[in-house]
C-alpha cells in the first residue's frame, strides 16, 4: 500500500490539516473552487487507511444524490489505485479493463458498500426501515417498516382532499398548495400540528393546524411518510427512545456533513443528537474515537427560501468547537486556495463579498494566472443584451477551438429572464439547454397561457381547450368533461360546439353548467374582438378575466410568484414580437411561439449552451460565464432591496455567479427592459459598484464610485468626524454618487459600523463610513 506521505502529497497544507484531523469537532470553511470534495473523500479514505476505522462507522451526508455518487466513486478510485500498486505494481488506469473491474468490485464489497454516504433523506429513510416500528407520534399513530414514501404530487393530492372534501373549505381562501407549503415549513422547524397552532393561534393558523393534523392521520392510515417526515421522525424517535439513539450514536463514530450552510434546523438537530448522544452539556461530551466534521461556506448560502439557515454554520464554533478567534482556534480550518478561476475573477469575488457582515472572513487565493479583464456590457434593452451575449459566445467559440457550446453558461436571477436569450439562441441556431428548469415555452404557466390564446384563435383545438377548461379551477370535474367529450364524439362535432350550446351544457353538465357557460362567454368575448384587439391586449385581458392571475397572486408562495413573472414575461414577448415584426395579430404571434418551442428538439449528447438561474448554478463551473440582468430590482431582487439580511443573500447569489467562471466573466445590464408589459428605465445593480473598477473594462466610460459621505445629524449642524459620530436610524445623509438618503439600519459599531441607507433614487445601499474625517453638514 502506498505510504500516507505519498497519499497526502496531493493535498495543500490546509486540506491536509483537515484530512489528518482525527477526533473531535472540526469546521472546514471551504471557499468556492477550493477542493472541498477532495478534502471530504481523502478524509474518509484516511480514516480507513490510517486509523483503521470500520467503513460502517462512517456517516457522510451530502445534499444531492449526484454528490454522494461522486464521493463514492472517488473513494473507490483511491483504494483501487492502492490495490493496483500492491497487486500489479502499476497504476490502475494502465491495467486491462477486466482487471480494473475486478479491483473496483473488490473495493466495493469491502469498503464503499459499507459506507453510509448519501443525502439526509436517503440515509435516514434507511434508518427508519430498521426502527420506525418503535415510534409513535403525539397522537399515538404508528407506522411499520414497509412504509411508502409519498412524493410531492401525492402529498398535494392528500392536502387538497382534506381541504375540499373533509373540511369543505373554499380552496380560493385556503389554497391547498399554500397550506402544503406551510405544513412542510412547520416540519422543517420541527413543529407538530399542536406546536404550530401555539405559534399561530389566529384563524388561518387554526385551519392550517387542522389540515396538518388530518394530513398526518391520512399518512398514517396509508402507512406513508412524506419527504419532510424522513428527517422529522428520526429526530422524534431519537428524542423519545434513548436506546435507539444510543445504538445509532455508537454506530456512527465519524460524521461528515457537506454543504453545512444549507442545513435547516431539523437537520441540525439530527446531527447534534447523533454526535452527542443527546447530551446537552458540552463538558460531558466524549470525543475519544469520534468526530463531527462539517464543510461549508456561509458566503454561498442561497437557499433560505428552502428553510436553510446559514447561522447554523456560523454558530458551529460555539455549538461544537472551542470558540476561539480564527487565528487561535483548533476546531476550524479555512480552505482558501482556489483551483477554478483566474486571479481577476477571484479578486472581484473577494471585493464583492467583503460587503457582507454575516460571514466568516476568508479570502479566495488564486493558484492560476491573472486572466483577461472582466467585461461589463451596458445594453439598451433586453434584446440588445441577448444579442451581445450570443454574438460574443459565437465569436469566442470561433476564435478558441478548445471551446465547445458546453463551455458557456448564461446565469440570471429569475426564470423569466431566459426568454430573450432563448429567442436569440434559436434565431442564431445555437444549441442550448435549460438547467434545473423547463425551457420558457415548456413551462406550465406558459403552456396554459398559450392554450387560452389558441382556443381564442382556433376553438377547434380541443387539446388546448381541455387544458384550460378547468384551469384555474372552476369546479368542472373530470366526469362532467368526459360526458361532454362523449356527446361531441357521438355527434361528430368539435367539443367547442357542444360547449357553445348553452342548452346542451345545461342538460349535460349539471351543477358545473354555470361555470362552463361563464368560461365559454369569456372566450367568445375575445373571439369577437380578435380583429380589433392586439395579441398583447388579448393575452393581458384573458389572463385577468379567466382568474388565472388572481389564482397565482392568492397563493403567496415563491413558486407562484415565479410563475406570475413568467406570465408577465410572455406578455413582454408578445410586445417585443409586435415591435419587431409590426404584426399585432394573435395568429402571427402564435405561429412565432410555436416555431420557438418546436426548434428545441436537438440530438441527445450534443454540447449546448447552459441557461440557468443562479440558484441552479451552485456547484457547477464553466470556462466562460455571462452573468446577466445586473440591475436594481433583478439582482438584487426587488423583494430584498429594503431588507439588509435579504440583501446579503442576494449578494451571495451574485458571488456564486461570479465564482462559477473559470477563464472569462462577462457582466451585462440593460438601460431599460419590459417589466409587466411596459418599458421601464433600469438602474445598474449596486453590486457592480462593489467590484474593483481596475479589473473591469466596459463599453461605457467608467464612473469613479466613492464611499465618501457628506452628512448632517438632524439634531445638530456641526461638521462631524466618523470617529465621534454616533449614527442613529433616521439620520439624513448625502452621498456623492447616490444622492440623498436616510439611515434605516446600523450593523456593527464604531469604526466597523456599516450603514444601510435608503436612497431616494437607488433604493437600499450598504455604506461603510471611511476612517478619515470626510464628513460635513448638509447644505
């Protein structure tokens, strides 16, 4: 077997310190591109090779199945390489294929098969297969080991049934999807129905708690769990049964958690219980032959909408570690050497994220050359932005033979932004793929909206008609629809003819007749105006009058908000089509939309440009990245501008985007773009102003941004120095670049104080007052 010295020589000093750590707690703060997966896999291998830890005693938690597979493959490769050297005296890859397979098979049976590596859900579902029969919930409900796991669709159906049939509630007031979302959040916070009710004693809270309780009863009746139960029930089981917790605590002597900044409270509680055997007194913990090893980066925490809580990582040192300052601690190691990006990209990322206060200080250090300057492009509008991006990536591919279409990524804040890029890519015959989402014209709400337009244009389109007849829900059931379809088939006429005949509908549809007749009248109203209304006007009005917009607005979830943005973006697409072609007809736009969606069928395996949201980009990297839509209201998102903590998450999103780039980074924004059907002037993102201007070239003359403040306190008029200025919320300031504003929040104090200031023209900004006295009263 190769020596430990040779084995660890492939690691840098910080990685090696992390890998060689044996017992006790350790937080590894792993910057973007710093080789955290290598540290995790080498640590597991080192525990087995050097410390003779039984693979069955190692629990490694990842956040995706893909990450778990990659980790297992890397560990298998390490040990197969050892075996190849010992048995054949040469490297694994030089052996015949059947010999490589034999060695890998042997390693699988003796090592990787025994390791507990996987996601929270897969690992703890496995534990429940052993012990769920020993658990009962607060109402005495029980489950058996052959439980089913309901997916989200099953869960939604169950909740809807309880809302509409068991409790006879109006689903417009109590939207089942929204209630299901609240139940999921409650479980992720570890709340039972009774506990949820205590925290939400108002009427709606009582209703949600009742649905939640009924939902759990139905799950138990079906001997089923949902995904949230796979985490919550092990916690409850461990809390109510000391012997079971003791067994699994004894089993898992070395616990590793990847992406620790993305854990939520209930996942944290699972790790705490398993690591400490439920002992709350830190002085009583026994770390002999045990460890808790977590890897993460608060600067890449971007999933708060999924209940992820990055303060869990920030609190690791006080929860588990020695709590000492960074320079003295033995329970924290920082991986700061970056192996992904060029130096200028890293300098920009470091400068950007330093504006956040909720973080552990670290600096990404380059290991590669300086690279080309970052380029920032100011476009006239979103079409010009898309044209610049597509022209640039085509030029780069022509000039650099090593690049294929898969070398490029276009990253944006919201799904709706993909539309203009998709249109431009299709027009230029550039293959592309949407990562982590549907292509624009394949999204449910876009298909729904286009179906409405197709029925207005062509009522014989029964496929489109069936899609929208009960979308949004109008109380028209499947049985009624099937009856109407049967009548149309018997008479050999289109379904629309049956629906248009009020007498037939009243005869066949029973209680649903009123809803059907109202739906038909809405469609007919627009059919009568098809020659006088533009396509954009028809789309806008029919989405409103059909109730589709109101239904999305009433849900109040982030998913519904995103779907609403996509509907508005479709309206923007219609307006843009009318402007480009001077064709305002509905028929003309529908033909264009069909062409856009039908040209997507590309050969499998073909390299394609990747389009994705910044949330989907986490964990990926590309030679060339275009980070687009850098405008106030987009990035940072309008919902976050006035909230300092939410603004910090938006900055982390931007940071994630910047650090996806390996070789070149392009930043773009538009002077104006369609927003909800009208042209709006846009302001460049404040994040652009936080990047070092010397690293960036642009198609505009760069402004010199300054953080110097000229300010006055409301109570006085003297010239003030920041050394003796005690800032207060409500102070009025004037900034040389941003104009007049008002202090809304104060983070930190003294020389380290950061002011959140709302400027009249620019929204929320964070300003760090300079350390030299450059303050004067407002005139």
